[in-house]
């Protein structure tokens, strides 16, 4: 079973981040706006509300930015904004960010609804102070401190059927809510939690006329401003499910079965769907799905999308039906219907072990776990050697089901089937806490061992305790299709990160790949749309790698503002075999695919028991802020593209630009390096504007194309008060431009016989070296010694003829050579490849003595 998101949400936020290679990286400490909560997280379309922002570095907040221009946020006073949703604003979840003096903040969720809205008034934690709640309206509230309990009162009549729906997890809140309903005598008549994920839901028939009390609190009585919620008590309609759960990607009008409650006079009660409570109804209806309204990770959607739902692509279907005489026809919360290119089928009960349902792969089958103990079985004819991907999708499309699958060889009549393969949760794909994609949904790759009849058994992990029509799933059996998705995230792996670049400076982000069906090739990522005055160099996510750095660079005169960044990646690029940079099988693997990058964000701290897991979500656009204030430090590395052989060293030239009061030495380090490549560091003195850094590419670095960047760091005096007489130092850290490193197979292998030794002042040392030509290299090679000039070590280079492999170099030490270990000394061999010189290097351990 995957890590519980609700459990993670209850953890203290003061946990140390444990994020692999990024731990301990001293990142820039200039202020960066961080929005942690809003006092009001929703409003009604066509109306305005006021909300207060909370967070850090929000000084000078001038406006709120929303993902749709029909929603605006205008400053009323410090920290308070008036939010207006025009009548044409789309309903549902939106991203809101703060724009201010220090740039743009991370997003938080703001909901635009169609019902009347109000806000909780504190204190309301005792019955005599309970807030009045209007049936059919939305109450915005928050459990704002530990032990806080919110009470609401409403009047209802005997026999009235009401739905109590509280949204918290579904709108990015940390609240794990419990709802309790008390009758006029103060006795509890209903209680709920963890129905829609961690959110509660009640379906009650009022037993008597009177005043009823609703109590809302956190499951463990925690509380903070981030524990917001939206509470609605209404008469319906209410949707549980829509069947099938998938439809043709091209859209069109199709027949669906709507399952829910109080769906109107055309609906019929279905006794088989009863769960022991009030009746559940069905309504067969024609529903039009427009391909123009197709939802995917790169665009707006009404439903909140956690990182496990990054692959959602489909339609959001809502239902409107007036249920009271003269009452308004409110829209229900939508149900997600996936877009598919596979033939769609639906579950037909009974489909248990005694009555398996026959299907024909490839197929996309919609089903549900109902009643409790339900186990569904689907049989198909298999042909030896066929490869099928078999998936159970539930969490990814918003269902609370936790499916597992077992592939079996169907037994003869009366015989038990034989288990062949099984799958439960799908783990994260190596993106760690930055954008965790693990899900409780199962998937497996299975090859048919021989012709015959096979079956897939699918069941809910908690099936012995529950069963309900809303526990929907899709069983997908499909052919293998290697593919990938891209996710663009802030670079620093911390909750609620954001991105702002200063004029003349750079800002770092991370582009991550989610590989599917065995796709392992490299991906070249380029910018499609950037804010004015900002540009980026293309970067490569290397074969079998997960993440590469993206560097946004602002011109010195870039205008202040913000923009939504759009990137795209291609899996096939370049085919110039005559170039030195060509690496066999490294530039063209798999199909020619182009995919846009969606935006993602870490929203909670890592789980200290499972550091690779932290809450994250899909963001409606990667927003980059641009400040006109100059960047205090900028680092440039050249060349921007380097071709190196396995077993060679490279040297990059560095230039630093200091301004806005930065005057100190700059420490330079290399990050995001290819696997097995050792770290490197260099220092540029405070009196210098240029330097260099040497890196070594060991023989065990896989061939391919990589992107990495350097980091420049140093102390910088800074205060939020520009007139401050003294300003404390912060540890400022800035990225360089990306460097593309092409690692190609070494044309030579080099062995040094004596492996170094000791050389005396004014003395000499003979070095025997053996080269082996490989990977098609031919012709003469050149041997020489590479050493820093300050060591006073020299050796004449020599040519090893094409028919020879061994030679001796004579190394000499100057009379004033510094004593002790001599660092950075290499024996080097080079040979021409396609008209250009490729070099390999072997470290030479050496010391200088009197």
C-alpha cells in the first residue's frame, strides 16, 4: 500500500528535507515570496470577496495573479485583497499567486463556485456561538489552531434529505476533517471522515423538525491557518459516478449511466446499489463531450490534481437538476471521464469467479467495487509472445478505490486458476520528493507464455470492509507504447517553491521526465514561450536519467513582470553522424515524440519514514517572475557545449559579474553532473573577474548527452531595509548557464606503468605509457603531460606511430617547484577523430621532494 497522503499531511512541517543529491546545497537567500494560506479560499462567480494573504517575504504585495484573466485580485490594504470573479470565470479550482516587491509567489488553490457563499465568524466553538448556515450555500472556514472546533447551525424539517460535503484535501488544505451532526437535543446522529480521500461526506434524512448542529474539527485536533475548508449542506443533486469512466478522445455525444442521488424525476432507484443508507439512483442519459473542452495536465481544470494525477486527460462532467420547487439548478461537483483511444467496455455483473466476463484486448473497461467483498474477473484469449500492459486506474482519475490486479491462467471447469503475475502500487519514478508520482494504482508488463485462456482478477485492498458505486476503476489492457511526460518544477526541493529572475541574472528550475513502457532515450527540452527579455538554452535529459537543470536568463534590461513558461521536449533530434558529437545509439532511441511540459510543485514536507515521498500537485502553468532589480552576481561558463571522451578531463572558462554591492570572492562548484562523475570546485578571488574549473569524466560515465550547470556562491550584505546602516551577510548562490556535455566512447585507452612516484627538484622522472586504439580509431597518437603551470613540471610531447602502442615520457621538475603532493597532473593521449582531436587522460599521482 502506498504512503497515506492524509498521514503525511498531519506531520509537523519542521522536518528536515531529505532529497538526495540536493541536500546541503546552500541556495540563494534573497527574499522569495511564499504564500502559505488565504483567509478565504473561494468565492461565487460574478461576485467579489475579500481575503487576507499569509506567508513569508510578502512585503510590497501589489496584486494577486490568477490562472484565468476573468479572476482578479486588487489590493485593498496591506495583506488584504478584493477578489472578483467575472460572470465568465470558469467554475472550479484555480491557482492564485502573490505578486510583490520580491517577485511572484508559489500558487495556492482558490475555488470559484456557483452557489451563494459566506465565511465563518470566530469564535464559533460553542453551541451558543455557532454560525448560522444556509442550506444550499457554501461556508468558507478554517481550523486555525490546535483544538479548534467550528460549530454551525441550520434548521431542517422532518424527512428532508440533506448532503453534507466538506472539501479540504480536494482544495489543497492540510485539514483531515471530521464532521459530526447533532440533533436538537444535542445527541450525535451521524459522523463522517475519509469518504472522498480524507474529506467527509454525509447523506442524512432528517428525523424531526428542529435546529441541528454541525461540528467540524481535525481528526487529531490539529489546526493552523493552512487548515482551510469549504462546507456545503445542500439538497442535491449529488454525483457518485458516471459509467463508463472513459470515452473517445475525439469527444462526441454518447450514452452514459449517471449514478447519484436526487437526480430528478427521470431517475430510478436502483436497489442493487444501496449501501444500507438512503437510496441511490441511476439515470441513463446522452452526454455531449466536446474535444474543445479536453482537460490535460497543461491546462485549467475544475478538479484539484495531485501529482499522482499528472497523466489525466479527459473531460469533467457535471450535472444540474433543480430538486426543490422553484429552486435553482446548482451544478454538482464534476466527475472525471478519461479520454481513451482504446475500445470502451463496461463491467457486467455478475463477473465473479463463477461468471467471468469476456473481454477482447486491447480494451478500457469501466467498473466499480460494489458491494463489499466484490472481486471482478475478466477473461481473454492470449496468444503466445504477445506483450500487454495491464493497468488498474482509480486514484489517478479521482476515485478512492485502491485496486490490485492478478493475472491468472484460467483453469479447466472445476479447477482453480494458476496465478502468473500480480501488481499493487506503482512506485515513484525517481523524481523523489520534488514531484512524487507514486500511486496506489497497479500496472504491470506481461508477456503471454503460450496460447490459451487467461484472466485478470481485480479487487479493492479494503474490499472486505467497504463497497460503493463511487469506488470506480478502469481496467486497461493495451499494447506497449514507449512514451514520456515532462514536468517542470522549481529547482529547490522545498514546499511551495517559486521562481523569480533578476535583470542580468539567472534562475534555476528542474525539468523531470516520467518514462512509460520502457522508454529510456534522451530528451531535448526547448523553450516555446518565455516572458519578455528572458531566454533559455536547450537542455538534454540524458538516456535513463530523470532530471536536468533548466536555466532562465534575463537580459540586463528585461522589463519587470511575469509570464507563463512553456517548454516542450523531443525524443529524437540530430542525426549528423559526420560530427564529432555524434554518439551511436545516444541521440536517436525509440519513436519520434514531442511532448509539452506540465508544471508541478511540492506542497508538503517529505515523510521522514519515506524520504522519497512528499505531497505534490499539478500546477496550472509554471509562472516566472522578472524583477528589474539587478542580480548581484552572475556566473558564465564557456564553452556551452563540450565533447569529451570517457576517461578525459575538461576545463571550463568562468566569468563573474558583480554588482549591487557584491564584492567578495566567488566559490564555484559543479552540480547535476552525469553519473559517476566526481564533484569539482574552484574559487575566483575577489580581485578577479575570471577563472576556470576542471572536471574529470571517468571511464565509467555512460556515453550520451548531458546537461549540467555550475553554482557561484559568496557572502552578500543584504537587508530588506535599503537604508539600513549595517547589512548582515547572506549566502548568495546563483547558477551558471547550462553546459551541454557530450560523452563519447574513448578512441584510446591509456595505461601508465609506473603510476607516478616522487620527483626531485631539478630532477626527472621517466613515465612509460601504453595506448590501445579502439572504437575504430586509427593512426598516430600524441602523448604529453598536463600540469598546472604553478607546479613547475614539464615534459616534451611525443608522437606514437600508428604501428606502435608504447612510449616513454620524461617529466622534469624546476628547481623552484613547490614541494609536496602535486595535484592536477595527468598523462594525456590524443588522436584525430573525424578531423578533430579527442583526448583521454590518466591521473598521475606525484609528489615533489628535495
